[in-house]
C-alpha cells in the first residue's frame, strides 16, 4: 500500500485484453459517428483529398472489409455517408442495385464509393475494377454520377 496523506487505498484496475479492445472499438465507432454527424450536410467534397479524409474516418481501423458510399447533392455537398456492405477479412459482397436504391432514397446527384482492405494491400483487384464498372453502369441509368 502506498503512503498517502488522505489515507486512501490506491489500487490499479486491470482490464482483460478483450474488454480493452472492445471498449476501444466502441470509442472509435462513436468518434466516427460524431464526426459524420458534424460533417454531413456541411462538407463539400471538392477534390479526392476531401473524399479520402471523410472516408478514412469511416473505414479506418476496421478488422473486416467495409464498403462505404458517400451520397452528394449537385453541388457536391455530403448528404450522407453510409456503410452499405460488410464482409470478412478478405472480401465483401457488393450489389449495385442496393447502391442505386440508396442514391435514389437520398436524392443524390453523385456517389463516391470506397472500401477498405484490412490486409493493408491498397492496390485494386480485378474484382474491384469489375464491380466499379457495374456500379457506374447501374447509376448511369438514373443520371447519378460515380
């Protein structure tokens, strides 16, 4: 026991590793939620850097593959930023019709799509290129830019 003038008992609280990881994940999720709330409707996505910064808030630090969409109005202001699909550590099923549905629900003029690579490999795969082409084709039917 440590000597202290108030006579308080000092002890160290030890958290199991799983609790700490879960707690940190909840904090990160809440921080992303707060950031999205503050940025939505006010943020203009004027260039790829702005889009990257917004999407990093949503995708950074997730152990599973996530596919996000940023829905923009005609002046490239953010209407919403949503995670539409979740996958495993190495893949995520993406459906262009769902992206189109959300774009129409948000009355979006444009959509930015992105997904993380939990493996850390940042090069787009052939599958990434193929689904991007399919999304572009689907959205073009509704005059929504990708």
